[in-house]
C-alpha cells in the first residue's frame, strides 16, 4: 500500500487495514515506512528517489505475478479465450496483466451483476460479495 500510495496509484478508501507501524497513511508517513523497509530514513533521499524505488518494487511484484500466471496457464489446459477475473483493489492491475497474458478480462462486479453504484466496491470486496451472493442463492 505504501509503494502504491507513493506512486499515487492507491484508490481512495481502498487501504482499510492498519499500517504496519500503526501510524497514519499520509504520503510522508508512507515514505517513512517505505524507507525503513529499505533500511533508510525518508530524509536520505528525495521524493523522486523514493518514487523511483517504489516503482521498481511495484514493477518487480507485477513481473513475479505475471511469471506465476504464465506458469499456471502453461500447466493448465484452459481455452485460450478463458477470461481472467479482476477482483480486489488491484483489479486494474489484473486487467493489465490479463492483457499482457493475451487473455480477456472480466471484472467481478460485472459478473456479480452489481448495480452501477455498487460495482466498484463489489469488485474491490469480491470475497465478501461472493459470500453474500452464495448466501442469498441458498435462500
């Protein structure tokens, strides 16, 4: 969350968990936490330097996820047009990964037939929304 906040990529109200150090979630507090993860203090570099470091971390994470998805797809007999389902606060990243994997992508909120005003949060909170759908289907 801190790396994404530093990059300005974290959606508003999406980070609902306490920060690792139980401090706030301002940009400065995120930079301080991020710097400590690298054994540094935030004053040791400029904001642009911390942004570059955060970009590197995020890019490495996406490469690792892409590689893992490629391994699963290579080992699993799925049709080439089988879609990837984008869910969670990282749904936009899933959409990007699906494109890099040459796969169609569907948002969970669309699959769940969520109303326009709930679609974004149904996607972000897909596990809870899925449980609610299962609970209502049984009644």
